[in-house]
């Protein structure tokens, strides 16, 4: 999945797949997680958020099923 680099101390890049509603988040630590059942609107708001880390913690983390990819 293609990911868009973002300016954040914690999150390095974010990607989204419309066909499956999967949000992929790459962290500066090198870890990558995929979150399923995420509406495209959440992805778009994530990209537009002033604080990507804060948005992730409030609106993504622990709200959607996820799996550790790497």
C-alpha cells in the first residue's frame, strides 16, 4: 500500500485502501499497523489534522480492529 509521509514526531506515513477500508499507519519506530473498517473520511481528517499524533490517539487507536504488520 502506498503511504503518504506526514510531518509528525510519532507517525511517519499514512496510507488508505478504498476497496477494503484499510488505514495503514507507519511509525518512526518502524512499526506498521493496519486498521480495518476505517471510513475514508477518517483517513482524510487524519491527513488534514494539525497534530497527527493526537488525531491518531483520539480517533484511530483502540477504535478499529487492527493488526501489526511489521
